[in-house]
């Protein structure tokens, strides 16, 4: 290098990225990568994780390979890099025609693209590995790295092969990125990638612009009324999450018949319809998206003002990830969970149907109980989240903005009874028939 890394970074930030300075977390990650260290960046949604590999890609000698589970996201990121003149990029995934795929592979082989996006499934193929072996790989970026861990909330089997592929590619440097990771997940990521000394840069999960609250409801009718009121009374665009396709369809019809600007997304829709509905929401042609968690990773609508959960999620990791899609622009946003105790039976039903090993099954049960405790607690919502993720903020006791901080609840006999019910073991839970539980998910 003819100039110092600091000067190069400053110059790139201003001239290429149009940014005056890096956030502290971004700087620590980028410095670690440029120092040649394997790095795991745990950074909350909206904190600029993409820049942590985009900037090094301009400075490192060689190709940056970005592994992502989301075809739509990699397409968007590749186009942005090209259009902004940040890097020459290409993508290799199942959305390409055979001609497009051959053109992409040829561009990698001959032109030496700066950044190559691929799915974990494509990375695992011998043909693609052979092509990459012929290139000079400077960095392998693993996006949504929590998908590696079998202890995480969104485990994907294809991610398990990445460690073996890295060995075949000559052990290139790794940057793993995720918004959330407990200590168990971090340890598993290191183990699965074969990088026990991987440096962890954890910037914390706290986002003071997010206002968390739980609305306790006692029956389905009250939940319906509360949903309508929340959507009508909250300005701006928002997402309504439900745990089943049945619940999503019902909420969509409810809001549509009430005259709301709404669209729908779940795994049972045809791919073309899902894509069209997502575009309607992302382009601002619909104000509200009603969806299962299939509408998830990579959704980057920065002006989302509210996220409502109609049913309690299976764990706090999933809840934080989904609720964290609000307020990415740094402006105030509301994250509301509608807690109806009977809905916990649905998640317990999912646990009973799970084929996970005994140890993983027990951990998932414990995580669900922590989620239920969060919903029933009278303590600061942010304090509960920070404690769960082992992310202490010095001197932090209250956010002074969540429902419990603004209006501390009175502890009643009914509340204590609900807490007791929320900690019943699975063997004591009476699971309703599948139709009533609405077990179709996706």
C-alpha cells in the first residue's frame, strides 16, 4: 500500500461510499478484517453490516465471496455495488437461466470479479468450488451467520457444509455477519467453521428508537379489535407477523375488509405472487404487510414504523430479529406483541412435533418459556432483551420508553396465575386438534 490504511479508508468512504465516517462497530470489524483476522460481527439490524465487507473488498487483493441464503437480497446488493461503482459484482444462484449462469461463471473465471454472491447450496457444488480454487480469494463473507448454528433459531442445513468447503478452498479468511447470537450460537459458529480463534465484534443489540410493548388480550375477539386499532392508529408503514398461514390469511382479510392498504406473504403463495406482493410493500404501494416469518431476512424497508406480532414467537431471538425490521432509519418505531395465553399452545405443539435431538429439544423448550416470561413480565422490555442476549449496557436499568417503564403494571392474582400457567411442562399441555391450532406455517 502506498498510503496508510486509515487514509485509504477515509478516501474510500467519502469518494466511493459518500460517507464521512464509520460507526464504532463498523470500524472495529473493518480493522479486524484488514488485519487479516477471521471475524464474527454481531451487529443489530440497520447498523451497516454490508459496509463491513464492501469496503475491504475494495482494498484487499483478490476476490470477495459473499454467501447468502437470500437470492433476492444478493441480487439487490450486487446491483447496488455495480450501479454505485463500488465494485464489479456477479451472482450465482438458481434464479439465473442457464445462459445467464454460464455468463456469470465465465465472468468469474476470466474477469476476476471483485465480489461474487452465491447461496450456500451453490458453494457446496464441486464445479463451483473448482472455479473458486482457480481464483485468488481474499475473503469469504458469510451473511446471516446464525443459520450455521444448530442451536440458533433459523438453522439451515446447507450452512453446515461451509466449513468443509473452506478447507477445500485453502482456508481463506472469513467474515461472518449476524444481527443476533447468544454465547452458545457464537461457540457453534466457531466450531462449525473450524475457526476457534475467530474474533468476535459484538456491538450490542440496544436500539433506543424501538419502543417495545405487549398488549395482553383475553380472547380472539379482543385480539382482532386490538389489531385493527393498532393498525388504524399507528401512522406509517408496518408489518404484521403471525405464526401460521391460517392466521395470516384471517388477519389479511380482516384488514382488507376494514379498508386498509394491505398485502400478504407466506410460503404457500406461488413465487410470482410472493414477489409481486413484496414489491407492492417495498415500493410503498401497500401500507401494511401481513406475513409469516417467510417474509424475513434481508427485508430492508428502512421507514417501517411498526411491527405487530399476532402470536407469540418461539423464542426471543426470532422475536428480536422480526421486530427489529422496524425503525432501520433510526426514527422512532413501535414493536408490539399481542399476547393471548392460548396462543402459547401453538408453539408448544410445534415443539412436540419437532424431530430435533433431545438436547436441542430441551433448549428450544427453555427458549419458549423465556419468550413467554418476557410477554408476562412487568420489567423493562429492553432490560429483559439485553439480559437474555448477555449484552449488559453499563448503568442501564430502564429504557424509560417501553410499556412497562411508562406504565408499570400492578401485580394481580390473575397475572400470577398466568405466569404459573406459562411455565407448565409440555406433558401438562393439552394440545387442540391441528385444524384449531392452525399448524400450517411458512
